[in-house]
């Protein structure tokens, strides 16, 4: 419960997916609206808030809604003052501070003691002829649907997006993890269409898999778009995203002040009449980037309804332009989360350079033969973390072994 402007506790509640109960102040309202937070309990007066808290505090209210106390520290001066003055509102603070609606109590059956805290839908842009790359992902970082982290279970769903061919249709029947895109030519010029399809799919997925109304704010949900030549350190990626902003997130190798390519002979050429501005807006490199659910929904919906203009050139830049267009109309607000240092453009070159000892989240253009080695390191680190140890995985050791084997 918060009675004044945004505090560290307020932000921590949001980051942990806990719905705050608050008496509205301009700063809090602005923060909530800017980040598209769906807060269940919002009040104009203290009396309204106390009436709702009284309901939540009743036996029936606890049975229907459940409560969860969040008061890890008393850094908020106002809360501390209430405590020491023995204010009559203290009981409500202790019972319903930053309350989160839990699953309703069931008289029969067991309630899941550890519901997922986060869900990541990973959409891999691939091509029909690149079955080997997909199989590497299926047997390594994309092989597990549940990740067990220190903060809870993370659901992971990996899907591959291909143009529809007989070969792709047969693979889809075999694996069930392919989204077929009819009439999509598999060439460089159509990559932006595949990305647009991924955004539309993400919006449909989040709408079609709505979270139960009794689960409060529910789990955090994100979409990752990546290429099939990227190896994700899935444990570290999930942890890093979980530690990022839960709303308005654009996570990845973020680029800024990039000038359009005006060389007519280059495949990245963009005519001045199509994009006359000097710089592109900020965007994340296409090897792998994550968007929070509140960003995916308006993007995918606007693309489906034709409310934003397509950019049939660079697919990663196109996403930045779509975000900019929606931001101008107030439909989305995004805060880029820069992970450039942990996402080298070429993993092999990274391992041959002076920064090879730096932690890496995404290994772009990794050598396919190193896939099992990279995955083994992820699993070994898991076992060490389970024992209380912490260390970075030396993924470049796999690249060195591959070179020695040549």
C-alpha cells in the first residue's frame, strides 16, 4: 500500500509482479499509465481505499482474494511513521500491504504451491532448408519447457517460423513446433514480413492465453524474436529479463544513432524518399531481442489492423519504427535495456578477441558443432548453482575446442 509518490518499494512490487494498493497521486498515476499497468485497486480518496481494505480483511475477502504481505523493509518514511505511532491503519497495512490476489482457496484438491512467475515465448526465424539449425536448438537451449530459477518457475515455449513448403509441412507434422507462413518467399527481402508475422502471432498468443482473473497480476510474459544461428544461454537470458523492467521492455543489443544505408548496391539500401530522416530510431539487433507483453500486444494488433506503415527493409529497424510510431500516439512506452556487451555480433570473433572472458548471453553465428558443448556448460553451471556456487560459463572454451579439432 502506498500513500505518497513512487518509492523504491513501489517499484520493487511492480518488478516482482505484485499489484500495489495505492491512494492515487499524480506521480503514481503517471507512472502506471505510462507503463500500461493493469492495477486492480485504485482509489481517489483514503476513505475508498480503507473501505476496500476492510473488505479484503474480512474472512470472506481473504477466502475470495487471498493476501500477500510485502514489507521487506521500512524505508518508506510514511509507513514507518504509521508503525511507530500505532496508527489504527497499521492492521490494514500489515494485512494488505501491496496485496496480490492469489488463487482462490479450494476446499478439495491441491493448489499449485509454485505457479510460474514468468513465461517466455521464443519465436525463431528460420528457413525450410535449415533443419539442422532447428534440431540443434531443439536438443539444447530450446529443449526444456520449465526453467527452475531462484525466483520460481519460468515457462519457455520455442516456435520456429518458416515459409510453407512441402518440406516444412512434413516437419511441422513431425515436431509440432513450427508456424507455417503461406506464400512467404524464403529470401532476404521477406525477412521483415516474417518479423511482422511473429509480432502478430505474439499478440494473438497473449490474447488467446489470457491469465486467469483470479491470479491477480499473474506471471510476467515476454516474447523473444531470434535467428536460428543464435545460441541462447537460456538460464542467464531468463534471469536477465526477469531482473529488467516488467513493462515497456525492449531488451537486446540496442542500436542508436544509426544512419540509413544510402548505397543503392547494398542489400541494406533504403531510399531517401522512403525514409528521409538522418537516423533510425533506437532498435535492437535482430539476432535476439525481447519485448514485454504490453509492447507486443499493441504492436501486433496495429500491424494486423493496418494502423502502422510497414517498413519492407531491415527487419530489426522495422520494429524500432513501429514502436516509434505507436509511441507518438501514446499507445506504447518503451525503455530500451542495453545488453550489447553480452551479445556480440559474431561469437567466433568475440572468442578470438580481448573480450573473450566477458559473460555472453547470446552467441550469434555460433558454430553448429559447438552446440552440445555450449549446452553442457549451461547444465554444469546449473548443478553448481544448485549447490550454492556461482560462476560464469566459459562458452569460448567450446569455440577453442572446435578450432583445435580442425
